[in-house]
C-alpha cells in the first residue's frame, strides 16, 4: 500500500489556514486531514462545513474529513457537497442501520468513505463495515485534542485490522491518528498502517517539508 502523510489542520494556525495548508502541500503532504468536532461526541469543538467550503476553494489537495460528531448520518451529505474527498465516521457515533445509511450516502455522492474506532472499541465491531469502506481509521489517542501521547496498546489492533482487511478488502487504506511522530511512525507502519495523520508533528514544526520527510522515512 502507498504510504500517505496527512497533516491535521487542528495544529495549524486557523487565521492563516490557506498559507498553512499550501505550506504543508508544498512540503509533500499527500492529504490534508480536517478534524470536525461537535462538543458532544468529543469534549471539544473545532470547525465545520463553512470552513471546509472555504478550504476547498483554496486547494486541490485531497481533503480527508474526520467527523467526530454524534449521528454523522445527519451531515455526511453536506460535508461531501462542501468539498470533502473522503468522509470518515465513527462506529461509536450512531446505530448500525444509520451508519450503513451514512456510508451509502457518501458513496452516492461519489466520495470515499472511512470508518473509525476509538481506543477502547475492539476491531471486531468494524466487521460489518470492512468490505463497504475505502479506509479504516484507528485512533491512537482519545479523540478530542491534538498533542496527546501515542497509545502503544493500540498497535495490536492495527495489526489485527490489517489482517482482517487483507482477507476482506485488501485495497482498503488503514489510517492512524494521534501522537504520530518520528518515533511512533515506524511502529504504526510496521503494524500495517499506510496513512499517517500528524498534527503537532507537522504543523507544530517550523519546517513542514522536513517534518513530512521525517515521517515518510521514519
Ligand atoms: C484528535 C484528532 C487528531 C489530531 C492529532 O482527536 O483526530 O487528528 O489532530 O494530533 P496529533 O498528531 O498532535 O496527536
Ligand atoms: Zn483526526
């Protein structure tokens, strides 16, 4: 699987989002990761549809939208229309029937669909969705904030999901989010992840190109 680095704009300077994103893309970012939080699913509030729309106008980069919101089926279509290339919903955020509806909506919009698990959620909960999605996202921190410590106890889950995907959906991307830096990147790569989200390890550094290159070769 091709390795992709996805800087999370959560650690960018939001007032200068256009130049921050341009800097990351010029520095070699494959995707831009957009963290959407509603203050209910997670104890923090970030950005939503209007910011995504504005961002879409300023960049051709692949926009990887991570919805940390309750009942995402209510909003996935709007996020697709606002310019998301990939929309990821959390398996804990809704009922199975509604999650299936959300997946169907995103596919009908011609966009990629991802499904995510929080650290305490076992991999097996994803079984009904693995052959329906383009990406699985394993959280290696409790979602809500950038700059937290990587949870190494999630590595077996990454391995387990890669094995499950090899069986059920071999082309599916496996993304890891939370505490990924030069030290932890080799661990998640070895466990089978191919998309690395990094907030503080990219936007928290002055030289974004060097930061991205370091993650790529770590
Ligand atoms: C956390 C977000 C992450 C966050 C990662 O809930 O989903 O995308 O930005 O930040 P770092 O890389 O600093 O842990
Ligand atoms: Zn995220």
